[in-house]
C-alpha cells in the first residue's frame, strides 16, 4: 500500500555515507602524495622536453625531443644536447642545441670546400653557410683528430650550423642524450 504520511521514509534510500576520520585519510593520502612528489622530482630533474621552433631545422624528424640529463654516455650516431659556446651569430652562449654526434675522441675529421668526412666517411657536403658568416669556404678547411673529451657534431640537413663552422663540443657542454619524439 502507498503511505501518504509526510514523515514516512522513502522506499529506496541511499545508504548513509560513512565519514572517514581525518587521521585515517591523512594516513593513506600522505604516503601517496609523497610518492607522487618524489616521482615528479626525479622525472622533472632527469628529463627535459625540447621544441625546435626554427623555420630551417638542422635535424629531420626531430622537432620535439626528450633530453635525458642523467645519460652522459654519448657515442657516435647519438643525438646529443649541449650548451652553445662560440656559435655566434646564430646562437648565444648557453643556449641548448641538439645535434647528431658524427665523431668522437680519436676520430679523424677532414673539412674542405666540397665535403666533410669523419674517418673517411662523408657526413656533409659543402659549406653553404660560409657566405652568411662572411668567410670564404677555404677559411674552414682543416684536418684534425677529435681530442679527448670532445665530439664532432652535425645536422642532417645541408644548412646545419655545426662543427664544420665552429669546431668541437666538449664534455663540459653536454646536457644529455636526446631522443627524437616527433
């Protein structure tokens, strides 16, 4: 039967919510919060995201990169992030740059007007930026061995401003190993 009394309980009532005491809530929430903050601290210090907004990029397929600042173990063929030094007028000192490691300590590098080689293998053709730098291509000609604690870096596009123009990158400049995302 239907009950018309106003003080009657509804037929379908939700169970009453049990209040969790603050101490019990904090006992569960604080360790989780500490874990989240520790993970954020570790990941935030280890990894950096890099975005190349230049119109003319020097690396094909590397507009967005992940920089692992804890990985300083750099080898030939790796992408590496480093702090710019002696790269004016293109980049001010301290700016983060990403390039491909083409040569490591002990490798033989030869730069001339036609091509650049590392251990006899061609890594770049010509010196297309010499005009912008207001120097004759012959001014960049050299043959040398990459010294200890140094790297020879290059881009993958012809107009890359790289070691052909300004020389080596040294260990003190290295930020970390790079992984191309997009």
